[in-house]
């Protein structure tokens, strides 16, 4: 047996409800040798979510937690805890987490949302952006707090809205950025380059701007 120990990677538990393309981006990133995090389990409230199949296809633990019943979140929390997560990533998870769930995993749950928050929180963010007539929208990775899409912003990517866009075309353009932004945010967290203070997120000096692949960070520097 080799005496050399592999450095441990941040354990990701991903909560999903549907298609799972952001999960796929995290699975793909985790498959890279130098990525500092790995998906260890995928948990869904929807038994037929294709995201569960994406996990099973690559031999990753995939579980359904039946959302029926008042103790749903308690059971969900137990499943999550059993996987010893370093970080919980919501990726198209369609339920609002209660404040007690959020408090239980405080500072360890993140989400990706298809708009430049705080604009257009909630469902159908791309349609709301089109209706508002904005010229730029995008996506946001943020910590989850008790509100709906109100938590501290980690990273954002700006995406143009084209004159002939409909909800589908705009969603597709934003989604391509989501797939790059989510793994990047996870990487920065796994490398300890992100600090959460109250409702603000700070990036360490070297990670600001130059290593961010053109994405927008909320506040470039402090340390
Ligand atoms: C994404 O647009 C994500 O931002 C939003 O829900 C969608 C999920 O898509 N929260 P997928 O299941 O990751 O493909």
C-alpha cells in the first residue's frame, strides 16, 4: 500500500428535484483529478427525477426522500447528515427549506439561481427578466438563508438578453453559464477562498478577479 495519502476532498451532497444538468456539471468537475470536491450523494424529493439517474449512472449514492408527511425535512436532514457533507448544493431543488433546516446546516448550503439576484427571485426568473425588459440577466450562486433566494451572494455571471429571446432561449443561454459558475463557486469554497461574514461573502485576495474566468464576484478583496 502506498504511504502517500490523497488529500481529502470536500464532500458534496446535492439536493435535486428534476433534470439535474447542474448536478451533471458538479459530477463532471468532481471527475477531474485536481478538483477539490466530490459529489458523495444525491438526494431528491422526486422519485422520478432524472438527476437521480445521472448519479446512479456514475455509481454515486442516489436517494429519494418521500416528501409526504410532516416529518419530511427531519428525514431529509437525517439522510443529508448521514453522508457527512462538507457542503450541501441545491441544484434545481424545488422546495423552500425551512429556517430550522437552514439553521441545522448553517453556512453549509448553497444554491444556484438563474438571475442576477436580488433581481427576480423565485420561480421562472428568466420569464420575469424578459417581462421586465432587462438587457442583462445572468445567474447567481449564493448561500441559502431563511428567505427565498435572498442569501449572501458568492458569485455571479452576467448574460446578455437578446432582442428576440423567449423564455426558452434565454434559459438555455443562462444555463450554459450556470454549468461553469457552480463548479467554480464550489472550488473556491473547497479551497477555503471564501469567507462568509454576516450577509456578505468575501473572496481572498488572490482569488479575486484574475482567477475568476471572467465572472463577476460580489466584492473583490479584503484580506
Ligand atoms: C436551473 O436553472 C437552476 O438555476 C434553477 O433550476 C434549474 C435547474 O436545472 N434553480 P437543472 O435541474 O440543474 O438542469
